[in-house]
C-alpha cells in the first residue's frame, strides 16, 4: 500500500511538470499581450514651419545648422537650395570675412591706414581723411557717409573699384573718422580697394581665393555686380542658399576666420549712430556693428547683456537674412528674393529665433 501511494504521488508530480496528463498533448500558451501603440511623433520644427508658412512671401527657404552642417531645411513654395540669387546687403558679411582673412594672414591689419596703402590718398595730418583706417572702413565709422541710395559710381559697371573708391574720397568726409556710424556703400568700396592693392589681385579674385575656393563653394557664388572690375563690396554678391549656409557653418566653427572673438567684437560701443536702415531691422532696436555685420540685440537699448550674447546678422534689401547665434551654437538663414513690395524678413527672423532654439534643444 505504501509503495502504491509513492507511485501515485510520483505520477501526479510528473503530470504536473508535463502540464497535463490526459491525451498525451501539451497546453498551448496564451498569446503575448498586444504592445501599446507608439507615441505620436512630435515634429520639433512645426512652430518654425508654421511661422514660415504664415509669411506673405510665396517662395522662401529656411536653413538652420551648427558647426557640423545643416540640421534643418524647409522650403515654402519654390526656392531651390542650389539656385543663384542676389544678396544685396547680405554681401557685407562676405566682404567682412574676406578682408579679415587678409588681416589674419598679415596682408593687412585693422590699423592699416588708407594713406599707407592707396597712392593717391592724402597723408596730410591736417586732413582728417589721412587718419582713416581699415577698421574705420569695415565698421562704417570712416566718415564717408554716403547713403545706400548714393548716385555715385557704385552701380557703374564700366569703372573700376579703385576709381570708384577715389570718387568717394574726392567727395570728402562728413564726420571725423571713428566718431559716427553711417550705413552706406563707400566704406567697403574703399576697403575693397585697399585689399586689391595689398593682395595684388582684383576684389573678385580675392573673394574667390579666400572664400569660394577655401570652402569649395559653387561658381554661383561671386562678386560680380555691377561688374567684376567694380564689384559692389557692400551689396554686389550673388550666391545660393546651399553655398551661403556652408559659409555660415565655417564662420560658426571658426574655420574661415580663426580669431572669432576679434572678428565679432562690437566696433561701435563709443560712437554716435547717424544712420541705421529700417530694412536691416535695426530702426527700433539699438543694434551695434562689427566688421561688415550687425551685432544684433532685440531689446530697445543696448546693454551688457547684448555685449555678452553674440548674435551677428547681415540682412539684405531683397529679404536674404543670415545670422549666427554664437551663444546657442547655431546659424540660421532665411533665403528669399523679393524685388518689389515688402518681405518682413527682419520681423520673421526675430519671431523664429526663440522657436529655433527650442527645437534644437529638443533634438
């Protein structure tokens, strides 16, 4: 009887381990639970896209990137990344970087006087023009205060950059060099001719050698308006959204200009502002100026916060609007070409800047 009990107990245990004793089959395990649906994908750029879509301009391309390249590109309408467009005053940042490269390689210095480089320039100390330096010219504080609408040689395709510089020189100065800021074409045209004489090349060739060839840009990025012999250094460049973004990336990464601190320094902290154009977005804001670009600060009056937070920009009359936010380590570029009517690019930039910072933080 005891042996039978042991045998029955062992059989029961064996049956339990085999999951059932009847019919010789196994029990099918229940199916695994259905996984929950994945969370909806959040488009971190949706607010930026909505702002671009709300613009009255039909054709826009926005590009945003960091030191590694473009991280976001958005096209409203038709604005191809490889298309060639007129930059207008967005050319100024290109000129500032081009000439500063000559400073970094020793061809020029910010203290170089026009009188030391240009043969026909006066060195008479009683003539205030003798004190004009490259820094004055690049920072628009030279005293040559022609407005952007100047009717001088700046649109003359038949003359040379040197002859155009001399025409501005002959017109005289309106303020003492270093005392006042005036936004206009004369400063960079004279600086461009200083670069030509110092480097022994035309300005168009200098730009190609120092920017286009170094960065591997396309043949669509040129200084050729009104001509290659008299390119308007303050507004005569053409480029593509793709090429200009490569330039901005290299600036942000301190590759095309190595001494970024010197390059981005505010050069107008102690000057009187005579003229800042509304198209640049600076009319209602106390923006300062560097070497061919705005030191942007979106509050009514410049203060120490503006000085510490480095944002540079170089907006053009047709709506092209590049900027670099060094504190948040990104560049942005609104590319458009509006030749009639209003474009609102300055306001659009201010609107999307905080949206971009938020999107980048959520990557």
